[in-house]
C-alpha cells in the first residue's frame, strides 16, 4: 500500500460489520447466506479505515477518499494472513490441542484440561459450553469461534504466558477455516 495510506493505523480486524469501530480493517467475505460486500457501507459508517474485498472498488474509492480499499481475489486468504500478522502468530507461542469428532468433544476437552492442571500447567479452553482461562469464563456463542476470535483468544493466552489451549473443533468450523493458522 503506497501513500497516502502507508501510515494508516489499524486497531482491529473484522469480517462482521457489526463489530467494526473507528480504525478497523473490514474484510468483506461471502458467506453461505450473506455477502460481506453488502455491508461495506455499514462498515464505513462505523469507521472502517481499510476495506478488503473481491468487488470492484472504483466507485467506492471515488465516494470515500479517506479510506484505503484493497482489491483481493481471495478475501478469506487475505483475512487469514492479515489476522495472523495483526495478532502476532499467537499459535507459535501456545500449544493448542484440538478435539474433533461427532460425540465426546466436550468430555475429552475437560479431561485434557484436568490432566494439564494436575501437572501444574495452565491452559485456556475454547468449547461448546464456554471459553475459559482460570477464573475468567465467557459463555460460548458457537463450538468453534470464527478465525479472528480464535486468533484474539490465543493472543490473550500468549500475552499471559499460558502455555496450552484445549479447544473443541467442530466439523463446521474445520470446513469454514476457523482454525486455519492454529498449529
């Protein structure tokens, strides 16, 4: 990205326009039911300073001079690479154990968490019931959070020097690439 956007500061990365705030990078993804390109104007109204899309950006650039528009053929790949860099590749610092399968993910996750704690190893948990780190418990919205939320959670663990994360990984989450870049 060249001038005048080279020094643009990005404070968050979003692919959900409802989560955009001033200084966000918004990546317009095509989902199974909705197209993120339909929400670009909402993201801009909320303060997105950079928009990545596979749509033609010519008209948008004319209407929004202070916004950096990036045209990409593969918004999902762009999101994964940008978020990995933005969050500092947290998976390199947190040993992550993913549990997948039809039944028993929650039980196995709890068992592994217990084994780690019995060996004086702190761990975070991402699961169907909730997301946990020590006494901090957040109700789960879905078994496997989206890619950005996974990166954010792992970054929090890395910052707190938590060596392990145990996570439930649904087949839907695998299919949608929610655990891409999680080692």
